[in-house]
């Protein structure tokens, strides 16, 4: 048995917003039941009062505490999963049973543009190939490390769940993945592990994002990924205003020494997917891509935009980055063009 954990936030001000989210969730529940058969889907409905600020991690923890299933799969209501991902869940669970308690799966996510979200008809493969070609009219970005995690419920509780210091948008998922990978390392952690630097293209990943990507990238070429539906993210909303604070908290937590982190919550059992040694990330990524039938000469999207593609950098996005992360904003001003 598996529970799909989908926290939902209702602002309490817009009946239309609540109606839309309820319809989206109901559709996801029906699709999931049709795919899996024996599935219980959990939901939290939050109607805030006063100064309440939504915490995805806290609400996920609350749902898991009520779950009765052996395995849990974390999703968000603005995500849609590809058919190969859903159809392979039962095999994934059997593999987790045969591996160890601390094993987990993490699936990548493509971020649809506003226009593609409005017309999306389930063409996951078309969106993937468009992004791999280096186009940006259908997909505007990718996250190889994501909050879409499949794991053992008992282990999640033993780890302590999501850290509830993270309130609002961002950070809680990456901090949990950090703890998961401590107990299930795919290889030695690099010296730059604590760097919290975002990049448009995975070929430019650094720090923990590059390390986490070793777990997720193979799923992308197997067609096992999700798409994120575009939606507005107003900076005036308390949920999104917390992003900068959460980024700082995440950096502090990942920079801690092993002594500062405290004792492990269980045994360390290595993930043997790569034989315990990490290959050069860019070289490994290119090799996987070409083995999947996507030669880099025709599909440069994980490294750079296609020649002639106009980069979409509207003024509001630049101002948003300046507000949320001034250090990254000014660093990118002087950064050379992506390779």
C-alpha cells in the first residue's frame, strides 16, 4: 500500500481558488487510483486564520502521521506525473523492499511555460524533447532534484520528517534530501557540496544540486518525470516572501560539520547505482543522454539553449531575483554565457 501525499493550501479568501484546487486534486486522485488500483491518497485542507503562514513540510508531516501505508510518495498539487512514472511505482516499491530501509527514489521535474500550461494535453514526451533541443517555448526550466520522493514511511518518521523550521516556500525538501543521502550515499560528497547556487542548465550545476542529480537524472531519460504547471508567485504573498529566509537557513544547515549535525538516525547503506564512485557529472550526463538517443549536437538543452533561441528574461523576473536573492542577482550579472 502506498499513500500519495499532496498538501494543499487554501488562502481562505477566494472561493474560486478553492474550487480550482479541489477539482485539480480530485482529478489527480482519480487518475492515481486508476493507475495504481490499491492506493490511498491523502490530503490536507488548510484554511488560515490571522497571520498563519503555510508550511508544506509541516503539513506533509501531519498527513504522514495519519497514513497507514508502508510507502509514501510526495507530490504537489501543481505537478502532473508521466505515465511511465506512475506505471513503474509498483516496481519501485518492490526494489525498495529488496534494498534497505533508507533507500528512496527521487524524480525530476520540468517547468512548463504559462502558454504550455494553458494548452497542455498530456504530451510529456514532446515537452521533454523540446527542452532537450534547447527550446524554451514549452518548458522554461528543469529541476533534477525535486520534492517528488518515494520512500519507506517508517524511515521517514525515524528521520524526523521535514524540518518545520522552514515556513513558506522552499528549502524543506532539499534539507530532507540532504539527510536521506547521508544514510544512502551514492558516492563521496564533493568539496563544494554546501554551495546553494542555482543554474538554468544542469550542466552548470554545482554543490548539493549536482550531487542530488546523480539520483534523479536516469529517470529523465526513462520518461519518468513530472511537469510543473505554471502559476503566479506574487512576492507580496507571505508564502513566497519567505523564500530568501529559507534559502539562508538551508545554506546554514548544509554547511554544518558532521559533529554539528549530530548522530545519524540509522545505518549508512550505500546506493550502488554508480558503484560507489561519482563520474564527472557533465561527462556522465552526456553519456546517458546519447545512450538514450539524444545526441548533444541536436539536443544541447541540458547544457545550453539552442543557437538562436531568445532567452526569456522579462523585467519582472529580474526584479524578483534581485528581491529574493541579491547576491545571486549581481553574481549572474557578471557571469559568462553558459557553455
